[in-house]
């Protein structure tokens, strides 16, 4: 059944029933009103008849009194006329007396009146004849009959009063029925309204509320609830349409959600890839918006600068990060900072800066390139790439120093070789055999020094190029140490150094390159002897570490390494400041070669040092074949 019929048909039927009830009730009300009107009219009429009879009775009494005193015909005629008026009144009242009792009382009165009329005629004849005895006799009879009539009238009056009382009761009952009818009518109206409310609530309101909750669930992305309905009306169609819509929305939502997830994953992967690319850039990267606010600062930038990201980076770079001119070491003003210049549309390439701040006490050299970010020829920000040039600057400085040292060290023996050679070749000079031997020894020493320097440079070069030969075979570390010590015995004795060895016996052999191991031991022992003052102490020990690998320790009581130089001790061509002051012949390649060679062999090296107290190097050789 259609929803319209479900609503209109019951309402029409209910309205018909209500209208019929209303018609019936109105008809009853009209009938009751008619009864009330009739009864009230009867009351008014009977009340008027009672008053009229009472007045006529008073006249009768007056006529009787007049006859008693006058004994004349006129009083008797007046009394008779009053009785005639009563008779007319009773004749008029008769139709309104519907009860048998009332009609019997009126008939009784009529009979009594006929009797008194006969007595009146007899009395009149006695008066006309002057018969006193008959007058007295007829008067007494007439008087008795008058009392009977009076009684009959009183009975009629009492009956009328009783009838009035009953009529009033009837009117009251009718009014009560009308009130009851009105109450019933009000009840019917209320019941009708309540029925319509409940019916419409069941038919329309509840399903609509259910649909509203249904819609709320959909708005909250709850697509799991399906509302079934067996209704065949419009609401049933709406329910089924809702279910169909939910299924389609659910499919679309799932499809869209999957697409969003895939797109989000793709964006996250792209973002992660971009971030990984940016993070993997070896250079520092900083990006600012058009206001100069920092929007990106990669990890390398933090590591290079030494301080975390600052939202006001361009403004505070000069002061907070300590940006100085690398030559004059004057603070670079904010307006001259690369990012500030980029925000103004200027491209800055490879600007060299020197940074020094509380977290970077040694300072760093940076090469900064900054360019504006342009959109439709308008600057919307700036990007800066800065590279740590400290090592390059130090290498350049070290190269300069190395060239200076190498040229100085090569020039000295070359000069000696050249000078002594000229003496030996000069035929004009007489040189004794002893002097010739001395000069040849000087030439040999100088050439040996030049060979050592060239060999060190070649070793460093081969290590850097990865061309250092590696010929692994079983090696006994103790034998190599004994050979190196033997070669250095003359220098040890010359400086009167207390030399101590402490070797653990029966150590396993190491599968490694003997020549590289020998080069490591030579450099470490040579340094220990070279940088230990005369009469000092050098100790070499050989044992196994916790992992079972050979551990070789070179300890001396020499000059030590200053704390500030310890982090750079294995750098190429680096020489500690205190050594530079005491010995000008070093190349700064020995420990660099040792560290690189051990790395090449898979070994390790570490040290402990205190200035003016000595240094201890710990070398571990790996027993695992490389």
C-alpha cells in the first residue's frame, strides 16, 4: 500500500467516525435542548396558571366574605363569575397536564364545580323566594362544596408544584446529560488527536527518525549498518534506496580510501625519497622563505655548522654561528650573508667563510653557494648549499708545508752531496783518504735520507691510490719485531735509551703481508726512539688480546702529543706543534702510513698520550685472512 493511502485512508475513516459521532452528539444535544426548552416552557406556563388560580381563589374568598356580610345576589354573582374564571383557567391548563393524576384532579374539580353550580342555582331561587330556611340550608351546602372545590384546587396546585419539581429534575438531568455528552465529545477529540499522533508517529515519524539516525551514521563514515524494511510504501522504497546508496558510497569510499592510501604512500615515498636525497647530500642545505624564515635545514648542515636549526638563521648567522671573513677574520654583516643576498635576487657562488662558535672552538672553513628561488620572476625564498672546506684548506696548508719541508729536507742532503762531490771531483784539491771516506759517508747518508723520504711519499701515494701490493702468508709477529729492533739497535745505543721487550712465547702466526707489517713496526719503533729524549725509556711488548688476536704495544717516555693535536695525529702530513719546535726533519707521513696500512690489513691502532710524559700505541693484527 502506498504511503499516501496508509495516511489518508485511516484519517478519512477516522474523520467519518468522528463526524458521525459529532452528528449523533449534536442531534442528542439538540433533542436535549428541545426537551429543556419544552420543560422550561411548561414550567413557566404551569407556574403562570398556578399564580392565576391563586389570584382567582383569592377573589373567590373575597366574594364568599362579601356574601356572608351582605347576603345579596351581587356577591353571589361575583363569586360565581370567579368560579367561571377558574373553570376557564383549568380548561386552559388541561392540555399541559399530561399525567393521569393531574387530569383526574381537574375532572374532580369539574365535577365539584358542577355540583356547586347546582347549589348556586338553588341558593339563588331561595334568595329570590325569600325562604330563609332554604337560604341557610343551601348556603351551608354551598359552603361545604366550596371547601371541596378549594381542596380540589389545592390538590391541583400541589400536583402542579410536584410537576414543576419533576420538570426541574428532568431539566437538571438533561443538563447533566449534555455535560456528559460534551465530556464524551472532548474525549473523542483527544482520543482522535492522540490516535492520529501515534498513528502518524508509527507510520511516518519513527521511520523518518530512523532514517535520520541512518544518515548520521553515514555522515560518521559508518557504512557497516544495513537497515532492512519489509514496507512496500514510499518509506520502504526510501530505505532500499538508502541501502543501495550506502553500498555504493561504501564501495566508493573504500575505492577512494585505497586510492588515497596509495597516493599518500606514493607521496610519502616520494617525500621520503626527496628527504633521503637531501639528507644524503654531503653538503649542508638550508632553505628560507621570502621573509627569511628557515623552512628546511638538513642534518649535514647541523653537523657542519655545529649548531641546530634556527628559524632566524639568516639574521643570526653572523652573530650566533660566528661567520667571519677567512682572510681578515672580521665578522661578516647580516646583509652580506649569502642567504640575505639571495633573497634580494643575487646569486652567490663559492663564497668562502670561516665559522667559529662555542661548539666549534677550532673553527671551520665553509664554501657557500646561495641562489634565489624564483616563481614567475618573483623571489619566493632562497636556498644555500655550504660545504665544509676545512680539510681541503688543511690539506692545502699541509701540502704547502710538505713541499716546504720536503724541499728543505731534500735541499739539505742534496747540498751536502753536491758539495762533497765537488770536493772529491776537484783535482786541484788534495784530500786525504780519511777525508775521502768521511765525505763518501756523508754523501751516502744524504742519499739514504732522500731515498727514505721518496719511499715514504711513494708508500703514501700507493695507499691512497689503492695500489699497495698485498701478499698474504703466515707471519710470525715476534720475528718481524726482532728484525726491526735489530735495525734500530744502533740508534737506541746512540741515544742511551733504556729498551725493554716483553714477548709472550709460542704466539700463533698471522696470515697477512709481512712487508706491510714490517713497515708499520718500523714507523712506530722509529717514532718512539726518535721522539724520546736521550736516556729515556722505550718498551715493546707482544701478547694476545681478549679476542685472541696479536697485540703489539709501543710505549715511550718521549715528548707526547698535545691534547689539541691528538684528533689529527693520523692525518696526512700532520705534525704536532711541539714536535715541529724540536725536530724539523719529519714528514708527517709516518702515522698516516701506519693507520692506512693497518686498515688495509684489517688491523686496528689506538694510542694514549700526555704531553712531556710519553705515548703508548696499541696495534692489533687480525688473525682472520683479509
